[in-house]
C-alpha cells in the first residue's frame, strides 16, 4: 500500500505516536517514508506540528503539511476563525499522490476523528481516503467507552466502501483495568477488523533511538512489525 490514511476515534488517543511507529517500522524495513498532516491546528507558524513530531521519533521521513491554523479546533472551524482558506480533500489527495511518486510509503494523518470537517462543504478525511483509494488504519483508545466510537467509525468506513485493514490501540496502559483487557477481544468483534498493534502508554516520551528500536514490536506483521495479537491477548486477558 503506497498510501495509508491514519485516523482515530477522537483526539488525544495516540494517532501521531502510532503514525511514528508505523513510519519507524517501515524505515527499519528499508522503505522510504513521507508523513503528510492534512490539517495541523493549534500550533504557531514556527512551532513543530505532528508531522515534525513523527520525524523526530521515527527518523528520516519527509514531513509535510497541507495547511495549519493557530487555534486548537476542528480544521474547518480553525480556518474560518483565522480568516484563512480551508483545506480541501482534493488538495490533500493531490499532495499525497505527489509524495507517493517519490516515496515507498505515504502516511496521511488526519485531525481528530474520521468525520471532523475540513471545510464548509463537509469535506473530511474519509473523502481524502476515497479520492486516494487508500486503506484507513483506525487508532483507538484502550479503555471504557472505546467500543462505541470504534464501531461507529468502522461502520462509517464500510458504508463508504473504504478498506479498514485493522485497529491499533494508541496508548496501552502499564496497568490495564478490566475494561481494557476485555477490549482486546471486543475491539476486533465490534470493528470487524483485526487488532494490528498496541503502543505502550508514554511511548512518545522515549528517546528517539529507543522508540525506533521498539516500534516494530508494537505492530503486527501487516504493518511490517513483529507484534503477535494472540500472544498479547493471552498475556493480558482477564
């Protein structure tokens, strides 16, 4: 898959760290990687955004953005309040296509969840994936409440004819509670897709060298890693 779109069930669930883990694992396998942030919000002109954070953690990736807005809001709202042009799905798809001619893998990271609006016309990351014909990796939370948002997102992807190759838990706690441990079995059931990884909580705070070394162990072979869902589930099961 030359382009992989990465979305989440909401904000602050680990999309950027999962994107960095996918990038680091692909780089370790000898592939060239670009990371495209569709719409970066909540950062100033000179501040590092999510794409640069991926590059910091993962290594030699090409980091790119389509647009950025200063306030930490949905992209369409942030663009309107800043008096700037919104990002359009076609622009994101065009940028990803161009990067795909120069890299083995392009990771397109969204903002918030799948249906967060980019513009007043209701354009979303789902529209970007459709334009690209790209699969969409879903990053979820580990604990209580994640089943509903995961199932809703998976249903929306399928209703649009988009491919959901799997689900990655964005922040697996060091001491998981009963809900998180039960969700290892329930997340594949409600999403209709396999678990493709679990990134440990706090992984983004690791030194970059340690992050790059560990990343393949957090992701399944479908994402070029070595993580074993069955073994992980047996170890963490209630």
